[in-house]
């Protein structure tokens, strides 16, 4: 069975070698789009904060408050995430999904190599949701941004503005849209 794990990082900048990830959320789904389980942990900041990113966070104070409470050391979060992935990979093939896969995978890769020296995992492939939307819905990369999504992509998703920009919520939204698009392909 194929398991899709939708992931999302929240960060304090755009450079994983300098700026910290502050939260990691993931949601695992079976091939039909049924939610199997979730992962959501906040990370103690460990690097430099980007001023522009902090100004962006000021627009989302509820989300920032959510991702900065109950923080854990990055090593602990990454070990827990490794266990989460490994639990799904025992009998299944795994594919990751991210809205901006190059961004999220750059943070994941950096954290694996710098904070998780004993990382044992299956090979991970990541689907970029922006590409899926561009190829199947908008046919225009610039129109793949969330603000341009047609309403049918999200109509059955429970929106909660206070949770926007929290990693588990965003991971679940990404997966919802991905499975709607896949259903439309059939």
C-alpha cells in the first residue's frame, strides 16, 4: 500500500542552514485519501531569526502563538518524526507531499543531517503540490498560489482561520487538495 505523508514546516526564515524551523506537522493518508494519523510538534528555535519572516508572522499572531508553545529540542522532534515515518514504512511505500516541496525538503534534509545522525528511513520522494495544481488545475505556475485555488478544491475542508499557517492544519489542507485533484484525474 502507498502511504502519502503530507508535511509542512513553519520557520523563522528561508535558509535552513541559518534560520530555524519552529514547527513540523505531518498527516499520513492511505491511497484513497483516508487520514491514518498525524504528527505535530513545535521546535525550540536554534538559529538566527529573519526580520522579514518575523514581520510576516506579525500578521498571524494566533498561528505564531500556537507554533511557539510546548516547544521541544530539534533533536527530539526529528527522532519522533523518524519514528512516525518508520512506523508507516514497515509495510508500506511512502511518498511525501508538500505545497512547496523544495522549501520543506530543504529544511527536512538539513535537520536530518545536522540534528539526526542516526536517521534510518526509507528513501523519500516528495510531490510538490504546486506542480500538481499547475499541471491539473490552473496550467499557470503563478496561479498555483493558494489565493488562486478554485473553490471546489477546498469546499469540503473545514476552514479555521486561527489555524492557518500552523503545520498540521496546512499539511491536512495540502493533502485534501491533493486527493481532490487526484480524484478529478480519474
